[in-house]
C-alpha cells in the first residue's frame, strides 16, 4: 500500500519528467475497499483467463484492502504508464486500466454517478456518465430471486455465500406469503392450467424468501447461478428472466423501496431508495395487540420441517422481534449475524415475518425508548445508525423469556458466534416484545401462533 500511496502523491502533484505538459492528474473519484470481491478482482487482474498467473493474481488481490482512484488528464494513459514501477505489474500493488474502454467499465463497477466529479476540461469528447447515454450506471442493475416455501430457512449462509461469490449485493429482503396474483406473476405465461394452479397453491402454502439483488448484469449473473446448481434449494427458486421482468418483480415484491443508493435506472423506473421504515406505526402500536390464534397440534415430523406449514402452538410459545444491523457489506462477506439467524432457525425458532429496511432518527429513538436503552450509549442501538437492518419476527417456545438460553445452546457448537449477540437488538420482556411487534409489523404469516389484531 505504501508504494501505491507514494505513486498517488506523484500523480497528483507532478507529471512525468519527460512530459512536455508536466501537469499533474486530477482526482475525479476515490474509494477505500477493505476487501475485493471475486468479480472485482477478475476485473482488475492484468492477466487473461487461462493464463498461468490469472487465478493466483485474483486470490492475491482479494487478500488485502484496495484504494481505487479515478484520475483524469489529457493523454492520461501514456502519461501514467511512465510513472509506473519498472516491474509493472510486479506484485500487483499498483494496477491501472489498460484502455479507455476498460477504464469506463471499471469506473462503472466501482463508483456510482454521484461519487464521480466530472471534469469535461480533461477531455471534452469523453464525459463520464453522460446524461443522454444509455450505459449510465450500466452495471448496477437489479434482479429478484425468490426461494419457495420449505426449502430456505436452514440454508441462509449457503444462499448468501453463493450470491456473494457471483458478485451480487443484497439491497432488499422480504419474508412473504404470496397471494394468487403475486404467485401467478412469477410463472411462465405458457404454463399448463393444471400446472399453474398447483404451483400457485404451492407458493401460497408457506413463507417464501424474496431477495432483491444489485450488481453488474444482475439478471444474467443470477440466472447463471440458478442454472449451475442442481440442489433442491436452487432448483426450487425463481429468478427474474429479463431486465424488464426484474423491474416488474421489484415493483411488485418491494413496493416500499430498496436499501441502496438511488441509481439512474431506479430513478427512471420510479423505484424508491429507502430512508425510513414505511411499516413502523406508533398509531398501530397504541391501537393493536398481539393475540393468540387457534392452537393446532401436529406431529414432531411436521415441526421439524424448516419454515413449512403450521407449527405446534402451545401456551409456552412466544413471539419476539429481532433487529439485526447489517454493518458488514454483503458484497464482500456473509455477516455472522446471518449465520446466527440460521442457527436460531435450526434450533426450533420459526420466522413468521421479516424484511430489510432503514430506520430514521425518530424510529430509532422510539425503539430505544421501548427497550429502555440509550440511543447513544448503547452499542447495539448505535449500529442502527450505520447500516440497513433486518427486522424479524420469530416465534418459539419461551423465545422471549428464554432467549439467552437459546443463544447459549447455540454457542456450545458454534463458539465463533459468541460475540454476535452484541450485534442483535431484542426485547427482554414479553411486554417489550409485543410493543415492538405491533410497532414494526402490520401482519404475521398465516402459520404464526399470534396475530396482530385491533
């Protein structure tokens, strides 16, 4: 990194000694990345696929932080080459775009439009992200992936790890029970009527996991992932089949917006960038209550089915609310909070509602008051200022009053998750749990042992 910083100082303060212009470069964009994804490393590697050093160079690039700079200057490529180390690319500590075409693609991969300072004086004929260009934000497209009932709750880590490897970033999540209209919209129009009816019934039989993903050529990347996997987890999932269908799916399944910076595509398609949680309601908290539904006793074999159908309801079953800040970027690694969530579901807890959202100041303050903690002095609450969060409703036997015991049972096999409790915000009493559920949710899934009623 020191070699790169030294070069950057030279680039910004002086030009090559034999350059008649002897003018420094202009810094148009700067971004620090703690790690590079496989996709980003592939883009930056100076070696072509199939060359002996290609795979090793990608692994090397992914093991250390990176400072990405967008630079501008007349005759930029020839001038910058004169400043590079003699053994370039050497140990890969410094890399540059080889051509203007590659430079534009790499800028689009690493920067949003608002993160680039346009300087048309550098080259009047080449403008970054021109207003009338259809390739503006070309890589940051959206797609939707939906995991159907009874296949996903024990495989969250596997799902997010696979999507991360493909270079897709999570910007929306909903745990949803599809109605007939939504279910029908996800099926091919040419489906046989009998197959269509059976599939619609299946999609409405339990909770599905809907993910909105963002990335370069997102639709094709997701379809490639789905096409290569042969396990029931992936073969029983849905992916948007085109950019047009992806836009339709996003609007249908994520009508309240997404947890990401607004792109030109989102602006054009009127897809909102979320800045507060649209479901949180103080009025509902004050006027509604959490009531038990009719109890149903099933065999143990049905209870063990992940997130599927009804579950055993008993007087000892409770419903709680978890808030999980996602302060680890899902493009670089799978947060340990998601691993903990999977372990909770494996331990007998059931997810009956959930979404990815953003909380504004008033919403964070109200949650802190409900839990009787300080928004500034409490480490967990402070994390809500830093990132999107998962808002989840879980049910299980003594899940409120015995939540710490459930965590301790998980720690016996997963000692690496012991610190994750500090990253999860949860109520300490049934009163707090009921208040949070009514404040943050307008309904729970049909298989829930409780319902939100006036």
